C-alpha cells in the first residue's frame, strides 16, 4: 500500500495514460476486459440467487449478499495485484499500478463515443446518429429526433463524467486499486440488476442503493468541476451553480442530476424531460427548464469541450493536492 500523496501522483499518471491512450481495441480483442468479467460474475449470481418464487424479503437478502460478493471479490483480487506490483522496483511498481488503474477510467472512451454521435449527426444523417447514440444510452434510439439524440449525448456526457472519471478517481485516491475496482464492480452491478423491474426490484435493491452511496460525493464534485469550467461557454459560474443546486434534487437519481444540471446550465439547454425506454414514455422533470430545447451536434461538441476542460481541471487539482 502507499499513502495519499503517492496515490494522488499515481492517479495523475493513470489519468494521463487514459487520456492519451484510452482502451486499445487490439488489447481487448485478445483479452476479456475486467468490466466484462464483473458482468459475468453479476450474471452468474443473478441466475443462481435471484429466484422469482422466493418472498421479496428473501430476494432482498440474497441481493445484499450478492452485492457484497460483487464488490468484495474484485477488491480482494485488486489488493493482491497492487501488493505484487508494488514489490517491483521504483518507479516500475507505481507505473504498473497506474497502468492498471487507467483501465478503469473512461476519459478517452467517453469522449470518442460521444464525439462519434456528434460527427454522425452533423455529417451522416439521422439514422447514423441513432446507431451511434445507441452505443452510449439505453433509451430507444428509433424514438429520437436530432434534438433527442443531442440531448441524450449531452446527458450521458455529464453523467458519465461522474461514473466513468470522477468517481473511479475518487475511490482510487482513497483506497488504491481495491477502491477503483470495487467502485467499477458496483457501478456495473447497478447497470445490470439495479432496475425497478419485476425481476430486479428486490434482488437489485442493495446494488442500486450501494451505487447511490459510492457516487454521493463524486457526483457533487463532478458538478462543481463543470461549474468551475463553465466560463468556457461564456456562462456565469454563479448562475450555473444556482441552477445545479436548484434542479439536481429533482432528478430521479440522487446523484446524476448534479453534473447534468450543471452541464445543461453551462450550455444553455434543457435536458432530461420525457424519455422513451422500450417504447414506453417515462415522465421526467426538465433540468434548466428555461434553456433551449432544440439542440444540435454543435451543442454536443460544446459539451465535450466542457468535459475536456473539467478533466484537465481535475488533474490540476490532483497535482496540487499531491504537492501539499
């Protein structure tokens, strides 16, 4: 193990590696991505433990046990890997840890996937944009027009800034590889079984609540970072902060509203609102309701500019903290 100062320095290297290299396709075509392995574990536990014939209380108890296994087993393995890597001579050990940590960060992949939506929307037409946005959101792409695609891309940029960048970095800073790995396992579990469907409402309850807990602080940090870089879009940080504080609590998620409301205000657009999943319209409140409701590929690109600026600001803050 290493102290907070060393963890922050290693984290800065990991963020740099992820920002410049990302997830090399040639590597993950040959090896299973760790997040895919988490998915296999979650699927196995879901099949073995989630018995629809059991009472709700029993299914919740089994879901709690599954959440402990989902977070605990990868964390224990990560602790062993980190201990082994830190036995390497300096600086190879810390560099190896940073390389592993970079696998669980998503700066480059998030940017590339969202940029592909903007490029398709601007140059290839609506159908190509629907295909591109289907890779980053779970809603029905066939129901999305140009504005719907742009809105979905902006929302996922903001929310994934927390889930894919700020939160993993936060938990690595506190607990090293076990922290970042446990976070990604929990986040994957929430995306797979943390839904209020008949099958998962009880069994996935613990995974969903645990995901809410581990994102509680990072979501607010992510929102604050977007507020701080909002002058990039000629927005007032004070006005963006006010909108975030006012609208974030109205989001169905206790966490996603913070970065989403901040980005909506910084871009001058309204996000969330009625959303279609599996052919059914879900009424959701608007965030920054006074903002524009017509959006284009240009708005997606301005959101990506905010993403890059917020990532750079986070890195600068981490460098400064490591020096203190």
